[in-house]
C-alpha cells in the first residue's frame, strides 16, 4: 500500500481528495445531462425520453451525495474498526459498480445513436440531434472521470478490510490428501 499512499503527508489528503473530487464531476455530469434537450422538425428529444440517460443522471446524483458523505467520513478522525471498514468497503464497491453500469449502458445507447444498427431498424439520430448527442457524450466522459476516482477508493477500502485478517495458511500437498 506504500505505492498508493507514499509518505504520511500524502496519505492524509489523498483519500479525502479522491472522495471529494467526484462531487464536482458527478454534479457537472448531472447538470449536462439535465440540460440535454434539442428540438427540430422531427420533434423534441430530452434525456428523460431515454431510460439509460435517466439511469446515468440518477447514478450521478446518488454518487455525488455519497461522495459528500464519504468525504466527511474520511476527514473526521475516528478509530478504524472492522465494521466501519466493511461498511465503507461495501458502499465503495456498490457506488463504483453503479457508475460503471450506468456508464456502460449509456455508452451502448450513445453508440447506437451515433452509428445506428440498420439490422434492427435503429437509425442514427445524432446527425439530426447533434447538440443533444454532444451533451450526453460530454456527460458520459465526465461520469467516467468520476469512476476513475471511485476505482482507487474501492481498492483502498478493500485493502483496509482485508489487511485486518490473517492470510490463509499454506498447506502442503500431502497434508491435503491425508485429510480427505
């Protein structure tokens, strides 16, 4: 873990920084998604018309709130009990996968919006709604930047939990066969 933290001084600010940075990123991505609306002769297209885009908006809002709470939790000095470490680990994992899942779904839908898929009669819409697609794409990129903060946090919290346990004992091959 020395490679991640380095000196003691860096150790004190790197985790709170990684926990606080997604607040701004998630709020920016959420604001871009909420402003994604464009109309033309074909009709009006908004983020709320596509379930995947709503999912990313909700995920960004939820993850921003979690980042605020976890930042506060990381800067308030407390003992690092096993139950607290497990709590942080489970939530870090959950929110990392929430962002990953939302980003993956929107990536697929956005790909279809740009390229289309004529086999299933899904035509490209971005030539007609370019500003809308660009805003959604920018929101997606910012969401993935937030995900890049959540990934090391998941690794740090996993290290914290599993370093509290003893490693498994190594058995020799003949000990395993004699027990069975």
